[in-house]
């Protein structure tokens, strides 16, 4: 291995010495910030013991067996040892613990003792990762050509060690909150149905958790826990506040406020939830409009939605393609039909008439995938419909302009599709999960509507 060629001072490489000093300075800054901002609380151990005793009484563990009690004591002792160690290093304060505990609850972790472990990792990982990076970069010299890059790599290792646990928990909490937000309007609709059917609040929460648990497992988990807390806590308000504590969503906080006011003042629960559900659906529709405006293309299915159009499937429906997609959702991308040779179409409609109806509905691309005679007949029928005035030329121009726009954006220059890439995108687990959620939600809705 060739020696470093950087400038030297008194026989030492300036880059290496500077990098070592920068790493030591970074560690010193982190330690100084901890020392300046943290305060050791001498009463923390006593308060911890009292809170542990209260939780044991609340959970009914006073009459638990000896083995279970000993297991809990061992876990508490281990956590106390970690906490005492962090406290002696002046890297722990109660406000930190409370913030991390709430983040863990929002991420779905129920054990509050994990907060001590997370804070401990934030103190230990920078030293471990920083030391490992220093050994690999400066002693082993896995990248001998790096000079100033070593400083950046060492700083990155320190940053990952310090912020890594927090970023990991925050990422899980955000994904969980997004999943709960998607299912909240459906959950409120089912709560309204349960309330009008005469179920109590805790029974209604339990039923909604059971019905939507498969489509929205995160929401079902939170509702099931709320139902349990409503059953055994002395104050029902505490159970609702715990739900707001565990879910970082303004929508859930609004539901909690409504529940508390309903319990306190006796206002009708169903009417209050119905108003909230309408508001949440409007918000979800606005988010759908934003997403639809960014989509380049969609494909319609030969599926009939009687509540939207009683006469035509989505692939032939003007109410859905123009009314819903174009006007309501402001979708300006391409609309493809599904294959018009499918039995859902040709068993009920002549394919030439189906092609004309689809274009009148708003379709930009017609798919006729197998029979060239049908393709020719459909093209001639569309041409005749345009010349006869049934289909306006402006309608053809609108589709033509959209097609040219997206061809310029995506088709030029032409890049052949790799079959391996197709397999990674078509039929993947994420798409199957979406189909499963749609099927489950539709089944639950049909059950209640019946």
C-alpha cells in the first residue's frame, strides 16, 4: 500500500492529523451539548418506582402469579440499571423520556421502557460507529485515496449513530399515521352505523376494529386498544386522550374531542360523527384530486358502479370518466380503456358501438387486442361517427393533444422496456395488498348496507 502523499508537518500527515482532531472535536461538541442541556433528577428513581406500582395496580397485577411478578421485576431492574448509568453520565432527563415514549407509542410500540433503550443507543452508537469508521478509514485505510472525504465519512457515521434511532422511530410513526388517516373516514361511517344501531361506544369501537382490522390493521389495533381501555379505566376521558396521545393526527384529535364532549354533554353521537366523517371525506377527496392531477395515465375497468352510473360500466361511462375524473378530480392525463373484446362488453354491446360510446365518455386510447377485423371495424365506425357529427371534432382534438403531450414527455427518445423491470412492477406484493384492502372494505360496506 502506497503511503499518503499529502503535506506533512514534523513528520506527520496534515490531512490525517486534521481528520483525527475534527473527529475528536465532534465528539467533544456532542458531549458538551449533553452536559449543558441535561440535568440529573435525584427523585427520578423514586418517581419511577411509584409510577411502576401504579401501573401494576391499574393492570391488575397485584394478584398475578409469582413468576410473572419476578419477570416484571427483572425487566424493571434492567431498565433501572440502564437509566442509572445514563443518569450518572448526565445524558438523561425526564422530558427526553416522555418525548421518546410518545414517539414509540405513535410508532406502535407499547412498552414505554424502550424509551430508555433508545436514549441509551443515541449515547452509545456515535461512539461505536465513529470508532469503527475511524479504524476502517485511518488505520486499515480501506479507501487510501480519500483525504478530506474521510472527515465527511467520519462525521456521517457520528450523525447516523446519534440520529439513527430517532429517524427510524419517526419513519415508522409517520407510516403508521398515514395508514390510519386512510381508513379513518370509513371507520367513522361504521361508528355512525353502530351508534344508530344502539351499540355502546366501547362496543362500537370493538366492532369497527374487528370489521376494518384486515383492511386497516393499524387503525384496527388502535380502536381495539381504545375499546379495552374504555372497559377498564375509571375515567372514559382518559381512554380517548390515550388514543390522541398514540396517534399524531389532527383528525383523530377532532374525533377524541367530539367523543369527550358527547360523553360530557349528552349530545347525539351519530350526528356528530356524521359531520366529522363528511369533513374527513372532503379532505380525502382533496388529496385524491392532488394525486389525480399528477398522474399521467389510468385504465378504466369493465366494472359497473350503480351509485355512479346505473347504465354503463366505468369503461363506457361519461359520468365517471368526464364527470368524476375530468371535472371533479381534475384529471388531465390519458384514459385507456380495458380490452373491448372482453365478454363484459361484447356479450352485451356491439364492439363498434362500444368504441363510439367509450370515446364519447372520455376515453383517449381504445384497446382491441386480438381480432384485427374488429379493430378495423371499430376504426371505421369511429371515423363515420366523426364525419356524421355524432362525435365532435373538438373531442378528438382534445385526446390527440393529450397523446402528443405525453408522447413528447415519455416516449422520446424511445428506450426499450426491460422484461426484468416489468416483473418488478407488475403483480408485486404492494399492489396485491391494495386489492386486498379494497376487497375487504367493499365487503364490510356491503355487509352494513344490507
